[in-house]
C-alpha cells in the first residue's frame, strides 16, 4: 500500500503574514510537518503543493518534493482543499502514470502532529479496513451548550438534546475534526471529491497535539508550549 504525504501551503495568509514559514522553535512552521512525514514509517513520499517560490525553497531545503507550482486559481483565500488535493493527484497520475493508493493530507498549521500520530492513523486504517481516517479531538464547546436564534429572535437549542437537567460531566463525548490528518483513498478523492467517505475511521488526538495555528494567539500558544518542554 503506497501513501503520499501531501502538505498544502499557499503563500497568502491574512491572520499571520507568511504563516507557513513563520519561525516556530527555530525552524519554519512547515518544517515541523515535513519532518513528521519524513520520520513516519508509513509515508512513502512527501510532496508540498504551493504557489509560493519562497515556501517551495524552504520545503525543498527541508527534504520535501515540490515538483510543480500550484495554479493561482487554487491558491486564493476561498480555495477549498479538495481541488488542491485533486490537482496534486492528477499531476502525479499524468506525469508518472500511477496513483498512490492513499493520500494523506498534512496541513502545516498542525506542528505538534508527529510521525507517531501518522503511523497510528495508518494502523487504524488497517484495523478498521476503512477507506479513510480523519484525526479528531474533544470538542472545545459541547453541542449541548450551543444555541441558535430563531426568526422571532428567541434563543433555541442548536440541536435536539435530552430533556431535564444534565451536568456537564454527564454529557456524551463530543469530538471535532482537528485538521491534523486526513487519510483517504486517492480514487475516492478524485472521483467522489471527499475526504470523508462512509467508511471513515476516527483517530483521536489530545489537545496539545491538535493545536492548529491560525491566529497570532495560536502561534504564541505553540511557542509557549515549546518553552515549557
């Protein structure tokens, strides 16, 4: 079974300028993910999809392949991930004549996801005989505590919840996708345009490993975490 480690890193970033190559612990942010993929026993090759020459240079110097530059129309603020992954897979199929069995999307904004996490997710894929595995973590806000406002301006439960008072410790476990690992059959991504097919396994990660860097505050939390190690 062949697995492509695909790291997506566009040049534009509003919250943190040049986010994907900002310094974290003495190395560019993207280098953390490249190293994790390289150290994984499951990933066969590590490829970076970017539209930015500086990011491409940093990625190559960190040991990743950058065999093409991402088209501008796939590198905008609103660009979705699925077309970016499809573009990379189509490039591989057309240039090399074969597809990897699985694509493993590894976003550079998850620096504390390690090779151990990647290998454990692949192991789960085997155990569950799944078509995909996605990493999750405990939800920061439980769905029972979320609300919506109806057309009359009244507060309503966002979802159906059991009647009566429930203590927080009695809530059923709730999880959210943390963005660190998306592992899926390449053909499913290409033909069905999803990373979440019906047979998707859930790989649970802890809060620290799930840290996603999107804002300056997230970056400072990551730097603080490194200082206490």
